[in-house]
């Protein structure tokens, strides 16, 4: 375990998994994955809930696309309470002219993000916030496979002149310390290799706190989502064009 993320925080991130499983499910079955069956929109509909005024592909309003899983989609909270919606509110209040597009799909993995990337990057996209990998880690998928998928997304986005922000995640300890360390390091390596901004841990200050998560103990509640938005904002703000003046 890297000293940059307290061990208790990673353990707490998955502490509720056995309770969330039914008796017929494996203890390592993921809550993020299981909720997909109840809430996941199809890829063709994933970004219907625009978080700013809807506009077509020719819009002059620059877009910030948040490509992610149920943590981004806002599982368990109303859409206006999800962290991408709060990010839009923050941008508006600070005078920045951006449209935030929530491209979160519950249960999605890094491979799913690769498949729907072209669709997600339609329009005047200036910044991509990449929040994928949590389901890879919870399923114990190979770290190198996740890293390859995320690297593909980053490379393709950068080839379009899009600035990429990578959201770091942590894996549960179920698969052993070597897997946990490799998973943690993958996000740091990707950020260094591609020279992109990194949010060290998306759920910093939220993971493991029952008061900041819904009943499953994994997905942030409205209060937790506000902390997640602040985690994103600290990395995002220096990358934004200057806010509009009155």
C-alpha cells in the first residue's frame, strides 16, 4: 500500500461488500457492478442528462466530458446532486463558460470506456475527466489490461487536442497486496507517461465514512458528492480558460 493513501481508507472502501452481496453471490462481486442492472442507461442514452443547457455538436460552448462509471453517473442520488452537476454549478458561479457532460454509465469498466469514447467526445470537447477503473479493480481484472485501456482513451483524446484529467482509484485488498500496489501505481504511471493531470484519489475524504455514503457504503451521498466535486475542482481549476468578466 502506498503511504499516500491511508490503508484504512482503502479497506473501508470495500468494507460493505459482503453485506451488499446476497448469499448466492461471491463475496468479491462488486456493488458498483451489481447496481448496473438497476440503473445503467444504455451507451446510446448515457449522456442524455446534460448538466448545462443542451447544445448540438456545433456548439461554441466548450465542453468538459466526465467519462466514468456509477460514481460519475450519480448512483443513489438525484442527478443535480451528482458531482458532475455540482461541478457545473461551481463553474457557473465562478464565471467559467463550460458545459459539463455527464458520460457516466453504472457498472462500466475501462474497456467499456474505450468502446464508447468516440461518442462521448462528440462536440466541442476541451477537457476529459477520466473516471474509470473502479470496476476493474473490484472484479480483479488484470492491471495491465486496465492500464492499456486507460492509456488508449488518453491517447485518443489527446490526439484531438483534448486536455485529460485522470481520476485515481484504489483497489480492494481482496486480491492481495501485489495487486493493490500495482493498481494504485497504474494511475500514477499513466499520468507521468502521458503528462496529464492526476486526481490522486477521487474518493479522498469520502471513502469509508458512513455519513458521506449511501446505504451500500460505496457510492457518495449528496454530502459526499460535494467533497468529491472539491477533489475534482482542485485539479481541474488550473486547466480552465479564464472566467468571463462581467
